[in-house]
């Protein structure tokens, strides 16, 4: 009884720490200042990392959870000027991710980086996807451009789309009284006309044409390749084609680019100085680990197996609710866990528990690369639950060994993508859409707005998108070939979207063994040469604060060994839903959870991604 009382006392301390942290965060906004000196010895030569993957706002919103002031455009401009004078900054690595920056900000940052590069210091850029703005920054500022192998260069020209609602207003008998002074103004036209006036269109075309000329000239001059003036607007480009056309220099993930930057700078150290903090050694452990350490609920330090759940649709970042749990597999969140576990000397083997219909092809490939790096450091056993379909199998094939249940669904090796266009439906309501492009060429003009929901694809655009998707499919097969260490001709007959039960998947060499999570943990211990009773940690890095506190209560009461008593995620979610009157999850997800999983796997299309490695239908097994 006294032991339980001591555990409750420990939980009270943990809860007090969490509340104190929140109160500290509310005491006032930190004054804007330049970033602190980089980690490591003062003046130690290093590559300076600039992380723009989460965007670059003009200013930080006045909110508790808004981006830190050190991540604003103003702070970056000041920081770059200061860093350019630091003798210890031997080179720069700019991380762009899939961010979409404002043109003017991208151009200014690119010019500033270009000045640093011209002064003799290497500047390397890495992106998971380049778009019109980020290619402007990279071409202007970076001497070497890296692109993720599953990414793309989405340079398609500059265009604007205008929407006119006069027809709808007429149907609703709405009187519109607008006046304007200046024949080029055009602000009232969406309400008074069914298309733009010649004057307004002329004004917009002239402005876009001027922006296009600056954009093209900056890219051509920055890259030193006159042929890019014709090529750059012919996207989207698959990675290999982008490299062949001279838009990028190398294909690889962020770690490849980081190593290249350090080599070019002649140093072994890289330090984050703007935007990201995930590589800061002082912050390398997750918040969950801190709480576990305080509560004594972890076997940290002792050799153990870590089980990492990977459940739901795959996206670039997991969705969630404020202070609640995240749902799905986020590349940013799971990737952080995998990187940490690869360096954790007490984790001797990892069991990745997968139940996923797939999702973003880009996120799947980025995670595959991190899994392969983890596999080089320690055994990685994959345990497939309900399914490892499409992107889910993309992750699974990185395992040292793959186990599945006979009733698991496996495969769906293929790529799907596209968009919905509502232009015709809106026209039936009296709302018309009009595209104005900077490029006078009709085909290029249509391409500039190819991801708009207002217009369908023409045939040349469909051909370009199909080429990118075919390249993604080929990369998928290459990843399986490498991960499974099998010839492509062995894998190819099981591809093209086919799905299998666990038994047939084993016969086709897609999995190694039939068995559940318990057998996967046993195998992980064997591969790591751990004793049969070695402890097991269950990774819960994706939880929010409310789930974290609940987990402390559950784990203390269960008395499970080495994290084996961690709470059931569904039970925690149900408790939170009851407590908050059903506000966290729509009720229909309780009735048809497989539809929610299917929707999550297809959700990246709504974020503008073109290619998905996702099971294109919902599966119900009852």
C-alpha cells in the first residue's frame, strides 16, 4: 500500500511540473532576440542549419502556441547578417521541406544567402519538394540543391485565378451596388461581372508578366544555366528528370545533404541556428521521456526492446486536436522518434508495429530512409497488425524481419493521385472562374494553375503528372527491392496494387514469418542477443499533454514491466471524448472507424500532394 502511495506522490509531482510549465508559458511573450550561440564549444567550426520547413511568417502571432519570434522573416534576415560575420560559420545548410514561402521573402533570403556564398562559404539547400518560391530561394542563394528521392520540382509558372459570382447573386435576387474610381481598379468585378474587364485583365497580366521575368531571370542567373529559362515552367518534374534538366544537383534525404554540407565546409559539426530545435542535444529526449524519468515508470538506461506504434494514415505531420492526441503516422513526429532511437544506446532492438492503409508517398519514403538508417544500427522487426497496405508496406519493407498475422492485409504496392475540380459545379450556381497566367503560351498557362480545384487537367498536364507518378511507383519498387534484399523480378508480380492475406504474402516473400506482436518482440530479443526477459519499452512520443498525464495514472496502476503496462490508446481517447462531450472525434468514426482510416490515408490530396501510396478503398473485416 505504501508503494502505491509513493507512486501517487510521484504522479503528483509530475502533474505539478506540467502545470508549472504551462503557467511559465503564459507569463508573457519572450522579447524578440537573435538565436543563442550554437551548441558545442564557442567558436568551434560548424555548418549552420537554417530550418524553413515550417514556413517563414512575417511576424509571430500573439498567441501562446504561436511560432517563436526567432522564426520570423525579420529575425532570419537579422540572423543571417550576424552569422555571415561569424568566423565559426564555415557553411550553411537550408532545410526547405515542403514549405510554401511568399515570393518576396523567398527572394530576399535567397539574395542574402547568395551574398554569403559569393563570399566563399558553401551554401547547400535541401527540399522534399521545390515549388515556384522555394526554387527561387534555392537557385538564388544555394550553390548545391538537394531533392528527396520521392519529392518533385513543382515549378509550373505563375498564374492567378479570378472568381466571379454575379450569376449566383442574380439567381438569389441580390442587388449589387458597387462604385469604383479608376478604370483598372476591378475590385467590384467579382460581384458585377461574369468575367474580368479588358482593363482589369490587362493590368493583372502586366503585373504577373513582370513577376515572371524577375523569377526566371533570378533562377537562370543563380544557377548559371540559360537553358532553364525554357525548362523551368515545364513542371512538375520527377526527381531524376529534375536532376537531368539541371534544376537540382543531387538526390538524397536531409542527412545526405547535411553530410555533403559538412564535407564542403571542411567540418564535422552542424548546429541548428534558426527554425528547428530537434537536433539540439539539450532537447534530444522527448517530453514523454522526461515525464517517465520523473515518475520512475521507465527502464531507461537498461538494455531493452522498444516497440514503436505506427497506426493510421501516413502524412507529413500528424493531425490532432489542441492538447489532445495525434492521430495517424506523421513523418515529422515518427521520424523524430526513429532518429532518437537510432542513437539511443539502451535501445538494442526496435519493433515497429504497423497498422496502416498508407497515405503520402513522400512521407512514406522519408520514413523509409530513416528506418533503413535505424536498421543499420540495430535490429528492426516489423509486426503487421490489421494491415500494411501501400505506404504501410513501404515502411514495413525496411524491416530486418517482417512478421504478419495470417489475417493481415498486405500489399497494394502502387500509386494513386489526382484532384477534384468543382469549376463546372460552381458554374451551375452562377459562379465563374477565370485563369490569368503570366506565360502567354496557352499550354504553359494551363499548367500554371494545374492544382487548382477550379479547373480540370488538360491532356499535356495529365501526361506530366502521370510521368511523376510512374517515377514514384518505380521508386517504391526499388525501395522494396533494397529493403527485402530481393531481385525486382521477385517483387514485381506482387505489385501493381494487388493485396494479399498474410499466408499468401509470406509465400510471395513480402513477409518473413507468420506471427503476432509477442513473437516479434521475442525475435527482436534474439536478434539483439538480449535475454528472454529483457524489458520492453512502448514508445508513446506522439501523445498530447492530457494523454500524457492519463498515461502516468494508467502505468502506475498497472505495474507493468518496462512499459508493458502502458495505457490502451483507444481507451484514453474514449475517456477524453466522454470528458469533453464528444468534441474530439466525430461520432461516425465510432460506428465506421475504417472509413476514418481511409479518409486519413487520402487526406494528403487535400494538402496539395500529387502522389499517394494509399489503399484506395476502405476495408472492413468483422
